[in-house]
C-alpha cells in the first residue's frame, strides 16, 4: 500500500505499517509448474520400531527422503511412525528398505 497523504514525508514509498511487501515472493513461485503442483500424491504410514531419540528420527527421515519418488517425510518419535508422501509408482518395499538401511524395522500400517 502506498501512502497518498501530501503532508506525509514518505509519500510514494511503501507504508511502513503495511505488513505486505512489494518484494515478497508469491506462493506460486515456489510451487513450480501447475502440472507438478497437481500431480497425484500417495500417503503411506510406516510403523517404525526402535526409535529412541531425535538422532534416530533424523536418520530415518534422511534415508526415506532419498528414495526416488518421495516428496515429503514426517517422522514422529512419540508415535513411532513415519508419514511419507510419494508418487504412486514408488514401490513400498523401497520405503521399508530405506528404514532398514537406517537400522530400524518398519511395517506398513493398513
């Protein structure tokens, strides 16, 4: 919002009280092409045994995010589970293998 008061010395400049910035990036700049933003996503919940601390949670998260087709991973230490958003053609066995490579046992929640 621009100030229009002729007695205001900041005339023609952005109003400092306005929280919106003219230089703030728009959300659609982060989403990329519309086709990718609306691509089908599958959500799988893995039950993981043996999570002890944040280091183990991060280790599982790092291994899962490297699997081809995985878009987002959220590992809950308290629940002992991981929510994985991935492409429909991503094999579920690859997710279980990634958790095993991190040193834990996983099962798919049905």
